[in-house]
C-alpha cells in the first residue's frame, strides 16, 4: 500500500496545488493514501534541510513530495516537487490538475491563515509547566498528577520542562523517558534541560562563598589543618575552591567525602545478597561525587553470605565472584545507588542527614587515627598528586585511599581498565566545565 506525503510552505501556491491534487487522487483511488505536512514560511528552510539530510535527498523548493511503502516499514522514496508529482499522477493514474493561478493563491492564503489559527488555538490550550527541581522526590510524585485532567481540566496538551541544577544530564534524560512512559493522554512532550543562567548564578554564589572560606583558612588556620567537604551538591568544586584559595596549606590537607555514597552502594549490594550492610566492605567511588561518579566493586568483599562456600565470621568473599551479572553492575546497580538517597528522602520527608553524618564521622575517625588502617575509603583529592593512576590532572576526583597516622595514601593495588578511565575523563571534563563558570 502506497502513501504519498505532501509537504510545503503554508503560503506556497504550488503546495496548495499539490495538496488539492492529492485530495483528488484519494477520492478517485480507494487504496491511495495521503498525508499533508504544512510548515510555516519562517520554519520551512530548516525543516527542509533536516528532512533531506535525514533521508539523503537534494531538494530546495516548496513543495517536497515523497512516497512511503506502508507494508515495508514506511521506507521513503523521493518524488520531488509539484511538477514531478503532477507528471507521476498523469503517467500512472491519468489524473491531472487544472487549478487556476487565482485559485492557487487563494488556497495558499487560506492554508497560512488556517495554520496560524491552529497554532494560536494550540497555544491557548497548551500549558508548559517548568519543574526546577525535577529530580527531587516531591517532583517524582508530582509529575503524574500534573499530567492529570483533574489538575488542569481546561487544557488539551501539556509540555512539561524538567530542570534540575544539581542533577546530571543523564539523570534528566532518564526522568524524561520515565515521564514519557506514563503514556498520559495530556502529555504533548517532555523536555529535559538545565536553566543555565540559574545554574551559573548558583555556581558563582558558591564560588564567592568558598573562595572566602579558603582565604580565611589560608590566613588563620595552622599548616597541619585538616579540611573535609561533604554534602549533596558541587562537593568536588567546593573542595577545589578551598584548596586553590589556601595556597599556603598542603593540598593533601583537603579531601571531599564520598563515604555517604559508599554506604548507599553497600545498602544496594546488601539487599541483593541478603546480608547486612556492615557485611559489605571496600566499595570504591570514583570521579565526581555529586555528578558523574562510578561505583567500583573490584575490591569489595562480603561477609556472612549464605552461599555454596561458607566460613567463620572473619571469612569473606569477593562481591564480583558472587554477582556474575556484569551488565547489572554497570547499569542498573549504578542507577540504584544514584537514587538510593532520593528513595530515603521520599519516605522520611527529610534529607538523609543521619547517613550524611555517619559518612563524615567515618572519615574523621580514619583521619584522626582511630579507624582501621586497612579500611578502604573513597575521598576526593587533588588528582595531580595521584600519579600512579595516570588520572586527569588539576581537578578533585574521588579515589580509594587508606589512612595511617593521620595521613591518607592512595590504594596501590587497583586496576583501572579503559572503561573506568573513560568515566574518569568524563568526570574531569564535567568538573572543568563547572570550574570555567567560576572564572567568568
């Protein structure tokens, strides 16, 4: 079965002529199907270039006409402009067009007027809610209700714009896809994006604040001071700003805590293996703690696992030997960790303050010498001083360390494969882009 697609500028007389010729064919031939695509004059050039590029065609005028074989998956076959369409109809169907120039101009004028009226009507019945903290638990519950006729009874379409200053592009794209999966009748489109101006303002505000903190540390703190940064947003950036503005203090005195993230990963693994969270140890967090991070289990161990091999309380097994599904570890597991904190927040209706405090205390104990010297923790440090990993330099990146006698040292026996190195480069690029904003 054939379908002819007739597209053109709404004010184009030849599009009007092609449109009416297609109507005639559809009336005369029972198996003949047409679809019309009317494009506003100021949008036509961009639309035409995009369509031709996608299909590998060359065409510069209105109208543009092609055929699709419906039973072959809608494959497009270029036909050409009005003259080509008319010639095709005369040769194959013995049907022609005798529309006068006056009629052509009148129909073109009506097309443009009808299209403008339709746009105005759509705009009146279309609303565009913008959610500025779209990844928050509140918004996750709010979105399905916003797409309900009970909330907006006199609206025919909703175009929802998802924004989040602290979220990653991947998170927002995932939320966009989840919103589309709701298949809500009122949903016209879901758009993901960031309000760049607001994000820049937020980063500039953080920059001013932490530069001042850094200067105060530089002027008043002892040279052996220990500075730790923790939180939900821009953790690496804040640590970097303190370090840069406290030039008299050794860079090794500054760390960004990733232990809350570690513990959240341990929770997910513990649920998967049906053990307690404390039974999972040595999880590594790489990269940008509040951005593009990666949870690495190459050193992770599990105790008291009820499997084929069992031992006393001190007996442990590598997590990766028990969880064989590498695809799950690299995809779904990473997402579960990313949303663990949000899940806690949604149930308690408050921030995950207890787990945040626990993460801070874990680093403090290790740094002060009261923790286990063999305990592997993840902290953000100045990557220039981590030469053995060949990491991107001049940024704060989370890496695995141990603490001994009040000093941290990078865990040497860690394998960095190409995939992990690519993720670290992504984190470094992300952090450099944020740092560029602070310098403007």
